[in-house]
C-alpha cells in the first residue's frame, strides 16, 4: 500500500458545506482497480467514484468521516422494519453494470427530480457512462422491480469484507417507499447471507442533510485517527 502513488487536486468549493474549501487525494488512475486493492483502500477510508478512488484531504476541515455498518450485528429499527415490510413486493436481481435505455431513463428521472441543484444536473448519457459504466470489476447493479417495472438501482462494490454502497437512484414518484434506505437494508442482508461483516456507506457529514443519514443504521463504525471505532446510534 505504501508504494501507491497519490495525487492531490487544488482546493475548490465544497459540494456539501457552504463557505468551505475542499481538496481531494486520488489514487494513481493508471493503477488497475481490483477487489483486493479496493477492499484494502476502503478499510483506510477511501471511496470509489467511477474509475477514480479518492478520499478527502481538506486542510481546514475534517467533516467527512468514513462510515460502515457492522452487518453481522445489525438489527433493524422499527422504522427500518416497516420500510422492509412495505417493499416486500419488490424483486431484486444482481447484474453486471448495464447502460440499457431502461436503466438510463430511471437515472435521468431521478437526477432531474432530486438533484437539480447539483453538478450532475442536467443528466446526460456521457455522464452516466463515465460515472457508472467504467472498467471496475467489483461493481454490481442491484436492480429492483415492481411487477416487472424497474423502480430502483443500487450501485455497489463487492469487497472481500462486505459491500460498499457507491450510488443509488430510484423512481421519484415512489418516495413514500423509502427506497434509498430499503436498498441499504438489502445490502446488509446480502452481507449477512455471505457471512461478510460490513457495509461501507461512504462519508458521514454531520451538517449535511444528504450525508448524515448514515448513523441511522446501527451498530456502525467510523474511521478516525487511522482506526475504526463504534459510534452510538442517534
């Protein structure tokens, strides 16, 4: 691990916190991504986006905290049990990454309805392909259907110690189903079925509403000072 080249980009406006500057360290993009490498990097706080593996490296801020669920010890809350129950009519299939018209159309509807204020709007085929169809051997699409209609996709990496949730998108008109939470619950179940200990959720950011839901899943750990420690549930 010590011989991996890292590249730091200049400071730029933070995408999550106002009035903050951000900087990111990237793993050498010429280094092929393998399950072993990505698993090792995930254990020290790195994340994957497209074909890039990175972690925040901000000089004046440490708000982004790597977070993972201890799947082997997870018990759903009452709210999570209700979410699981109301989605029992969905079927799930694990796919290799696909760029079908059906999947892209769902992605485009989701971005247009939920993220008009973000840098992924407006959606495009080029953006979709770059973000979700790269040469990443660990990547899987968990496709959820309601009576044969595609309603949600969880993009996840299959690691040697669990699953890593990379991105998810779903039918905007089905917000009442809490599909984002449901897909995380299904990742936890997959880890449990395969006797894998963790589900990696990415970075928890306390003051960002889009990123602070991660402590809703208990027990979980956060990576600080080069070690993982259990965090109390909210």
